[in-house]
């Protein structure tokens, strides 16, 4: 079995960072090495995942409560969410 190492970058999400991220990529699936760090994820303050991406597989998902779904849908009109069990 081979061992692989990865570098994990951690940032605090704030409006300035969101603006910066929007300047380097227009979609989640563009986050592939070597051009960009791979597979951005958003974590809650307690470390649990909110958004998980696997860019090279063109896969992303949210782990959210119904309250968070309702908030997303009211904040981002037209957002299409598909439930996957």
C-alpha cells in the first residue's frame, strides 16, 4: 500500500476571501491541481462539513439541515438542490 501526502490549507471564510475566490475560478469543478488547490470544502465552526467537493469527479454535495436548506433557498433565488439519501 502506498502512502500519499497532501497539503491542506485552512482559511476563515469572510467577504474578502469570497471576492478573491471568485476572481480565480468561476465554478467548483475548476479547483484541480496544479492550477488551483484541489477540492475546496466549507466547514462549520465545529469542524463538520457543510460543502464537500471532489472536483476531478465533478461531484459536490451539501450536508445541511432543513433550516439551512430554507436559508440557502431564500438567499440564493433559483438555486437548484437535489436531495440524495
